[in-house]
C-alpha cells in the first residue's frame, strides 16, 4: 500500500522557505537584517542585530501616522509608506545598510513595495 503524503499548509511552506532564507541571511551590527512580516491586512518591518539578538527599529502599518492614512490607500501603498517610514527611523539611528529578509514570502506585491519604500527612504541593500 502506498504511503500517503502529508499536505502542508501555506503557512508551513512559508515557514520552511523562511528557515531556508535565514540559513543564508544574517544581520550584524554594521549591517543589520531588515525583516518583513505580512499579515492579511498589515505589514510589519523590523531592523534586527542578530549578533546581539535585539531589535533596533520596528514599525507596522498599525502605527500612528500610517494608521491615519489607511482609509485612502491600498495595502500596497501602505506597505511602501511603511518601508519609507522605517528607513527614516533607521537612518536617525545611523543605520544605512541592511540585508533584506523577505520572511519566506515571494518578492512580489506588498513585500516588494515595502522594500522599494525602504530604498526610497535611504536604506541600501
């Protein structure tokens, strides 16, 4: 009798891709890791120093000014604005170069818009 394959959920597949990416992408104090998390309605970003094991800057589309703009923007436009705002906060802390961690998501849509917004805000990766 043939062995049945376990069907993995979308989340399981994303987490597996994320682990694969994280094996190669590592943030240092000179060049921290820019992490993206995408939920159904929001996008969240963090700049992380993996050596020290701490988050340097974090931002979500639920934060203050970005939340006020949500009604008149699409989710992609919100993502771009969040990337730009995160880059400005990171630059204030003296961070200009990062490595991008797409979190197991395809580099497409809101994840791509977030990355482009971060580049527009002055981060290099």
